[in-house]
């Protein structure tokens, strides 16, 4: 452990991925180092904020007890809740943002079909919302959303992320009020795109200018378009796709019918995809339609953030600045867990990162914080570590295609709750893809 007043400043084994020197650099760069050595040094407060994201079910005093529970025999202070709140306000959100900017990025060292496709790093762009406390201070910046079920009971933050599909690591993220739409936030993520990537996005991001701006970064695009959108047919290809244009940008359009078959029946949907990959020989239409399914990895990443880590809870912070601080801490912790998982699977050649259990990694990280174990790395490099060994010891089976009805599981209003007649069964499924060539000569 660190000595003296700095002893409570750790994150268990995850400290090896965000070591003392890194946190000190963040504090120095953002001028958030304490002017005098206090009972709660700024470095300790940063680790408290990060640990708080591993234990969202308890207040910061409870998090402090978890950080110090294994430090028997060391002179550890017992701060009050107000002292912890004052310390969090003192350092602000800038050190957490600095850490996120340093740690974000794809971990492309693993193996698996979803990491790269024809040599291109597969990434996805999408948005979600995070629920925050309903306080007068929060409502000055974040608002509640109206809806068919009485609207949301709490204000919400819109979070938009760029995710590496194969490892679900965060490449970049932005967030702000829900009064601003996803397509307005999206351009702020474009500087993180570069040649050698292929970006997957849903229909909301199919605007002409946005697709052209994405293509201008050098990254390739595979975006879904609305089925009724009229697209000019400039040339036809043998694989059923055709050359078209989005404004001044040439794209290849793929119309396909996807049929999902289960023991409960069949479901068929029409998809229209547009891509900047114009060579139908190198990138056939059927392969691109199959690749688009990888876009759902970003939905799984959001599930891990909001369900596994937060457990559907409202964030703790009760001011706009505190919300910024907490969200950046949450993004840092998620990235640390995903990095630890990718490092572990990379030690077993051929192991798809999809088989690593996020829940196991999260629970192992929590246990190691309580034990204050693995804080400082040994002299021998251990890529897997205790977290990784737990993950590798209980790998998930090879992914099978399953489907489940898309329903509201937690109704916003009890009067609008879905009844028990909804079929909540997950079915094993098979898919069929048929490319629909446009009519005409």
C-alpha cells in the first residue's frame, strides 16, 4: 500500500491499470493537487470516486469502509460524510476526465471475428440515457423526458459512445442534456475515427452530412437507412447491391430480408444498409449484412454499464458538476474492467473476448478492493492477474444466436405496466439473409 494518509487510495488489483503515478499526473495536469497535505489527499479522493462506481449500492462513507477495511494496524482517518463531500467538490471533474482521455481507446490485441473484419477495426456508435437525481440544482442543466407513459420520473443525461465491438472497450464518449439529440453530439466523436476502422451505426445516424463527415475521417461506414428512403440506382452489382449516392458521397446500398426462425415461429424484417466499401468483390453484400449484427455489441456495453455496474440505480451526485465527475469515473472504471478482461483473454490464443464474463470481472474487482489485494504489481509481469484468472476459469460458452421479445421490463408508470401475458422466453434461433436486388434493368 501507499504510506501514511495515502494508504486508503487504491482500487484493489485495478490500481495496476490506474497506478498512483497516473492519478498524480492527472491531478497535476488539472491543478487539483491539495495545497497542503490533508487527511483526505486528492489522490485518495480520486480512488474513492472510482471505487464508488464499483459499489453503487452504498454511500461514500460505505465505500470508504470498503477501501480501509483491510488496512488494520494503519493509522486511517474516519471522515464524516460532509468531509467526503467537500473533498469531492474540491477536486472537481477535470482529473477524472483527464484519466478517461488517457485510458480510452480500442484494445485490439485479442482474437475473435468481431474485432477486425477484412483488416478493418469494427467500431459502433450509439447513444443511451443515464438517470440522475431529481434536485433543483440538477434540473438547471438536465431535464426530464416526456413520453407515452407519463414521462420519466427523474432527469436524464444523454450519453453517446464510440465502442470497439470485439472487446467493447470505449474509444470515446460524450454526454450532456437530453434536449440535444444524438446526431448533434455525434460530430464531437469523429476526431477519434481514423483510416483502418469501419463504423457501424443505426438509422438515426444516416443523415447525409453526418455520413459524409464520418467518411471524411478516412474510416469506412456501414449504416442502416430507413427502408422507405429513395436512393438512386447508379449501377448494379452481381451480389445484389447497387451503387447510389448520399448527397455528394458515393455509397453501396444493400437491401436485404433477414428471417429469424425459432420454435415459436418466424420473424422477418427488411434492412437497408449503406456502405462506403464500394468493391463488391472484396466486400460482398451478404458479408456486410452479417457484419452489421456486430452493432449490437454497443447495446451490450450499455447494458453492462447501466445494469451490471449501476444495477439500474440513479447516480449519486446531486449537482451538475458532480454528475460530470461521477460519469467520467464510471467510464474510467468500465474501461479498466474491459481492459483487464481483454488482457486476460489475450493470454489464451484463440479465445474470443466475447466469452469473458463481465459480471465475474466486476465481482472479482470488488472483492479485491475490499481485500486491498494486488494493489502494487509484482516484479513478474502478469497480464491475467487475479481478475483475469477468475474470468478464464469460467469462460462463457461460444455465443449462440438467441432472441427475446423487446419489451419494457420496468414500467415507468405502475398503471402502464405490462401484464404477465408477455412471452419473456429467450429462444434459440437461426437466421437467413436474402439480398434483394432492385427492380429494373
